C-alpha cells in the first residue's frame, strides 16, 4: 500500500456544518470530517482506537472530538487520544479550494476491519 499525495475532492464546504462531524467514504476508508468553530477543516479516521466508535457522531469541543461510545477525547490535529486514555488515530491533510473540501494522504486500497 502506497500513500499518494493526491488530494481527493469529497464535498462542498457549505455541506459541512461547524462543530458537526460528517462521515465520507474514500478509497474504501471511512473518514470523519469536521469543520471547527474557527472555520478550519480536519479529517481523521472515523474509528476510535478503543472500541471502533464512529467519531463522526462524536461531540466536538475546540480542536477535539469525544468518542460517542466511551467519551475518549481525541485531538483532531494530531490524532492523539488524551490522557488518562492512550492511543492514536490516522489524520489526513485537508484543503478547501473553490468552496470544496479535499482530503490528502489517503492510502490506496486500504481495507478496514471492524467488529460489525
């Protein structure tokens, strides 16, 4: 699996409401997109490292998202789980160009395993 530097257009910025997560599927990956209160856009893996909770459904506070299953606090900038918990999730590059959100740093043909 190689990482591409290509940016992929995923949605219109106006469709991404501030402080509300949105799941998008790109290259077989579930990505959680967030528009912070300052207007910045963040993209992370949509699965909490604890029990695979859907982070797009979590509560956003500042630059953090709280997992909807067990309230783990995760940085939307670094992907690091905040203490006292431990772990990390994948973060992705984002760009807003001509009113569209783009994601970069996606792996080709990545497959996700879940507990479904």
